[in-house]
C-alpha cells in the first residue's frame, strides 16, 4: 500500500475514533468510574452481594471501555509516527508493518463502532435467552442443543459468565427447551439480534436411511429485569408447582421435589427452573425469568399500540432469520443481513461475532429508515 493510501487510512480511522469517543463521552465515563470506585471502596459494599456484583461489574466494564478507547487512540498515533519514520528512511519493511497494524486497528475500531449503535432502553442489560425445539422432531431437539452450546461457547470466548436456569431434555436426544442468562454489560443489546427462527439443513444422524432433514429452533432474547422495573405480580395471579428435577432421557437427578414451575394465570406464561440446589433458589430464579417475560410482553403491547397508530403493521422479529446448511454444501447465512460464512462448524463453536455485528448494523439501518 502506498504512503498516501496509508496516510488516508490513518485519517479515516482517526475520524471514526473521533465519532466513537464523542458517543462514548470519555469525560462522562471517567466521572462515572470515580463514583463507582467510591462505592467499591465502601467497607459495607459486600453486605449486599447482588448490589456489590453489579457495582464491580459496572466498574470493570466502564474502565475497560476507557482503556480500550485510549489504547486504540495510542495505537493509531504510534502508527502515524512509525509511517513518518518509514517515509524519512525509505524503509519498506516498516511501511509493511504499519499496513498490517492499520488492518488490525480497522477491525478493532469497527467492532467498537458497533457498540455505539446499542442505544436502546434495555440494551446495557444482561441477556436472558430461551431456546426451543420447533418443527423437525428429534433433529430439532438436537439442533436446539447445538444452538445452546453455540451461545455458551460464544460467551466463554468473551469471558462472560453464564447462569443456566432450566434445561428440559427431549426423550431421544437434544433439548425441548433451555433458559439461561449471559451476564455482561450490553449482553441484551448485543444478542437481541439473534432472536427469531433458526433453520438447520443436514443429513440426519437419526435417520437410518441417511436422508436430508430440515429442522427449526426458536431463539428468544429478553433483558434481565432490575429492581427499577417495578413489575408487581400479586401472589394470587401465580400457580406454583414443584416437581423433581430430571436429566437427559428423563432420568431423575434430584431425590427431592426442588424444581419449580410458575404459571402466571392472567397471561398463561409458564416458566420453570430446576438447576439450582434448593426449591427457594429455583423459585427466585423462576420469578426473575417470569418478570423478564412480563417486561417484554409490556414492551410488545406498547409497540403494538404504536404500530397501530402508525399503521405500519408491526415488524417480523419472529420470522426465520438464519440458515445453517451442512448438506449438500457448507454455509451459514443470515437472511436479513446477507452475511454468510462457509464454515458451519466454526459457527457452532461460537464464532458468531460477524453475524451479531452485521445484525446490529442492519437493525440500526432499518430503524433509521422507518
């Protein structure tokens, strides 16, 4: 790449960083960090463990954001100085090194740009994900388990903790459904673009004639509720059932009735939790899931009212959004963004950042066009 092209690339990246820093507001972030540091230093912080974890998580996230922005700006300035020296000395190797560094910087800046697009009310929250097997019998149940593993491995790649609330195993293989939380700042805003129907095409490992099978699984993504949400659920609106936890193949994994199923009678919403050690813990976890579902229902109701007023007929978030094809060719393609890759195995191993970034950009563009 010629020096002029490298100089232009540095200018482009500088403008992108200016825009990101403006949206992130470094001054505000540093002020918030100072307040959080005071809270962390309080001797009684860990008297309330849930609040302590929230405060320390926010501090870690905000400090990480500042460090990331400062680091990118420093790398860009270093690249500019290195290019100037390479020009003065006519050093082709140094120019090549600058070119490689700018390529890496471009990817890092682009990834951070996506974060600035997450401006929804609930985007900063943890994500509550539910995966359900849909049409396709045992293949669909197996596909649901593949998707759960994909998201857990994605979380592990990023160092995000996961809390599994409920896993309902299918009789032959796979999952009927699973509910789990991914605990990281902006997890909901990031993963909400994964919501919808996912389709798998492959030679079925459960078909003794080796036929190609199409199966479907649904992914639901909700924001985890917080105390400020004020979702009041009268006790009289709940039916609470207890039962024995079960594992794969229906085997009992608990000798006591510790699993909890809660039915919200006015809406018919049913949630369950069986992965905690005690009935009280399972009930508390199930109530958190129910609150998240009721919060989302309230949001959808408001959206329907607004759509009715606008007369736009609503949206199609629940529509089929991604295909995973393993036969007769290898491809994973997002049907909304057209983003595709030719390595389904890598995707199922959690390599989905490209799909997520493309989804966030697509959503922002769709919202701007509306």
